[in-house]
C-alpha cells in the first residue's frame, strides 16, 4: 500500500509498505478522506507540536473517514475517532478519556495516522455514517467534534452573546454550534478576507483582527462585553482580545494551538474581571452527536471543504493548507 511519511520539516515522502494486519479488536479500514488540520501543519512545518517531537518518520492525519475492509462490517462507511484511550486510568474512569495518560492518537508522537491507503483501527472507534454523507463529510466530523467539546466547555445558554476569535474551520463550526445552542448575538474576529466572508455567512458580526477588535466588540455590546469568548487562532493577540472583550465574570475557552509552546495575556485584566479560563483538549465521545447535528441539517460542514487532492499530490495539499487560501483541504488516499 501507499503510505505518506513525514521525515522532517516539509519533508513528505511516499512509501510502498506492506498492508496492515488487524488484531482481534480491530478492523482494516480503507481510508477515503483525510482532512489537514492546523496541528498537522505544526508537524509539517516544525517537525513537532508542543513538547512532542518527530522521533521517526511519521504518518500524519487524524481527521478521517473510510470503508471497513474486513470482518462482518466489511463495506460499511465509517468516520474514525482518532483517539484510543486506555479506558482504565483515573482520567478515563472520571469520564475524561481525552485526558488519558496512556492515550494513542493517530498522527501524533509515535502513533501513525491516516495518510495511507489503509490501516487497522479499533472497531469501537468506527462510527457508521449515513449514505447521504460524502467521504469528506465523514472526515469533517473530527473537527466538528473538537468544536462540540469547546462549546461544552463554554456552557452556552439561550440568549447569551458569544465571541469567536479566529475563523478557520473549527472557529466557523463553533459559530454554528453557538447559534444552535441558543446564542442570540455572535461576534467574530479574523484577518483573512475569505474567512471573514464565511463567518458573516454564518451570522456573525465580524471585525478585522487588527488590535482594535476587542474595543469594537465592547462598543457593540454597550461596553458590557460578550458572555463567552472562544479563542481559536493559536496566537497570543487573539487570547488578549478574547480576555479584553469578555464581560466580568465571563468564560474564556482557549482552543487554538500556539506555534511556540506558550500562551501569554495581561494577568491584571483577567484577574480583575474574575474570569474563568478553560483549556480545550481535543474532544470526548462526540461522534454520535456530530453525526446527528449534520444529518439534521443543524451544522454545515460540506461548504468548509474547499480543495481535495489524491495522496500522490499531498505535498501540494499541505502547501495550499499552509497558505490558508481556502478553508479545509482534504486528501483522498484510497481513490
């Protein structure tokens, strides 16, 4: 089978490797669609993310869908949860499998991901998708799950005002989910014109992220500020803006992953406002909810996919994604 491995910064190489063998609790999955995530771009550009560094050629890709190619479920189209928690540690038992100390996660650390024609994956992580879903729709359920988890952390209630700071694919999904959760006013910030336009299509009042966006949001809200601010840009300027624009006693959820492994903000502002800061870590058991939201037409994931490439053109796909000219870039390994 064809396998794409990252050997170093921007060094992707296509390999011929043996087909995988499945353990008793696994199925072979033929991979039909893989989304390129912001964290994949960190690996691609920096050979790592945070304190996780490239130690051997790694297969990237954790947003994916495919077709089961073995066992009694053969032929079933599925979305794949990339996180495999141990289910036994204290954090799993507490209901936080996303914080599992023994977790395996596709395309991270030493765990190979989905940018290959097929893989073996635990059966419990394979979620059937409706016939109405495209393969790319199935891959988009992973970023939708991340957005659902962020919304869960934000505790949005009907009638609230919500600010989203950064309008990449996950930010745009958060905007849609905030509206579905009952937010009556949505504010957003972004620097790229096409993302600004997309956020406007989803009902947000959008401000250019130029250092004045927090003041603009405060003006729009009568100096009150938003009830909840969700940062999805991965830059400290967006964190500062979120903290400045949220009301005293409000909640700030940090979703973005910074290029440098640090986040800074003006402590006095956050302290005097008595803010609740929440750090979002991936997702937990969101696939059934994500599938239902899309199937019921409550969330639009399809319009966020703006380019698709075969595995042989993965280098072009990563280059395009890194330029951020579109929204979501999808690679199709098994064509």
